[in-house]
C-alpha cells in the first residue's frame, strides 16, 4: 500500500466517527484537520471537497457496521437461523462511534446533502435486498412459509431494529433494542414453515 493510500485511509477512518457524530453540516474541516493531524492543504490533496470526504467516511462506517451485522450468518444453512443471527449481531455488536451511520446520515441528509442521501438510500436498499434473499432462499427450501412476502419480513426486521436504536438513544437508556430482539425472535417463529 502506497503512503498516499495509507494517509487517505487514515483520514477516512478518523473522519468517519466525526461525521457520524456531528453530521455533514456540524462537522467542520477544522474538526477533521485537528483529529487527523494534517494541514488543510494535505486533506484537500486527498479529497477535493468536504462532500467527497463525507461520502468516503459514510462508506467506511457503513461497511464496518454491515460486516458486523452480517457476521456468522453464513455459518448456518437454515434461513430462520440466519435471521436470528442477524438480529443477535445487531444487538450484541458494539455500535460505530456516534451510533448507527445509516440512521445518522439518513436523518442528517434528509433535508440536506442529496449525495449523502442517495448513498444512505442505496445502503438501506442493499441491506433490505440481502435479507429478502435470505427469506426467499428459505422459502425455496421450505424453511419459511410461502405466503409471507420477503420484502415485508426484511422491512419489518430493519424498521424494528433501527427504530429501537433510535428510541434507546432518545431516552438515553438501553432496553428497547433488547425487547425488540426478543419480539423479533418470536416473530420469526411465526413465519417459519410448519408442515401439515
């Protein structure tokens, strides 16, 4: 890895938590320069705009979170068990500094930066489509009832988990996410295929 690539990666890794905590508008170039320990000119040598850095920072943060949430899902064949692992990963893995980048960047970019909003929408769609594939494959193997819609299951899981995270953060206490996890596991029992 070249020195320039190494520096660029270090900038992204240091900037990602800042953008995630403060948002695009709230995070200044000076915040990033101070955190990274570079001159402003060096920063702009790697990223032409603050937006370009914010995009790279979101991609980095989302990859970290996505990889943690999808970990170990490939260790089981049964779709219901894959979804249970996914829910457990969501609850048990430490959050990215500042919270879920999908929620944070989504709220931050809703009336703001259209480029970031597009990236957040693409990330959410990628997550939903992945879960839909797990459900559809489970239906094909008769592990999940055929009459349920894969998009409904995937959307319900995502909305429940992300909603619980938001509620935990708003109330400044933990508990909603654990309760949602328990109810999602009960819900998965109801969509599991039952012969007869």
